[in-house]
C-alpha cells in the first residue's frame, strides 16, 4: 500500500535527506513524497539533492522562494544579493563547479524540473504550500510570489493557538483540514526541533539549512522522522550560518 509523506526545507542537505528517507522506510517505487520546496541554498549538495528526488517515482515538488532565486540564475544569470547572502552562494558555487567540469546536463535537468514545479498542491482537504496564503481568498486567487514568501498565515495560526490556550474557541483555516508549510524556521519557536502544529497548520521547517534537523512526516498518521542535526553531518561547513 502506498504511503504518503511530506518533507520540509532541505536546503542542500543531501545527507539529511538520505537519513530521513531511510529512517521512514520510504519506498522510492511505491510511496509518495511531497516536498515543500527550498532544496536550494544552504549546504553545498544542492545538485545531489535534486538528483536524489528525481529518483522518486511519485514526487510532488512545491516551488520555494530559494528555488525561484536559483531558477532565475539558471534562466537569466540573475544574481540577487539577498540570494547569495541567504545561502545562495553554496548553490551558485555547486553549479559553477558542475559547469567547469563540463557537466551541463544535470543543470538543464534541474532547471526543467523547477520550471514544472507547482506553487501548491491540494489533496483530501489538505493544502501543501511553501510559505502560506491569504485565506480570505482561494488559493487559486493568490499570487505565486505571495505563496512562496507568505509568513502572515503562520503568524495568525500562532495567535489563534495562543488565544485557544487561553480558553477561546480555536480558529482554523476553514478550507482545509490541514495546511502544511515550510519557509519559516521553527527553531526559535520550539527548541526541541520537532515539527510544530498551530491551529490546523503544520510547519515542517526545523532549520535544516542552519543547525536544525530535516523532518519527514506521514501525512495520514502524522508520524514523523528526522535527520541528525544537520551541522553535525557537515563538519567545518558553514551552511546558512
């Protein structure tokens, strides 16, 4: 029977990705993986992460804001200072090394992959999106840039949960049973590095681009598995800081 998984922001941590897939018992041929985006930027194995994901038969990849920066460089050579200062230099250096070695096919394959990536995915009253969305409008009515970058929904969910903890009725995103996001690092919010649910929003960005962990979750059972803290997998490498 096919199992369905979702994974948080990988940020070039190929070793962490392998740990999550192994520890969850993920089957590359039978199981489904929904990636919440941001493979790019942080650790130096971004091409290896894309290669690994492309081995998965049933993969749904949601575009993240860091992926979009990388795609703009692939297509137009655009180098945004914010991109390179937020982990993009690791991605840039990795692909320059590929080009210098004469390996152009992998970059083309990864560019084609990103160009086909959707900005959200819906199934069984669940929404998967990188950043969030303005729930006062349907997800289709939201702009692509906004769903990659939004943090307001997560902030609102935190406020709703706080009010509920004080005895008030819990407010939720009404259109869905659950919304799964990445984008906003939870390590300053919950120091044990576990995935965080506020209201009916699950956040699976546990800081894998920094010194946190990568998280993979079974979307039906909510059981989850995590990598080691990623900086221990890459000693003497900075990552995003």
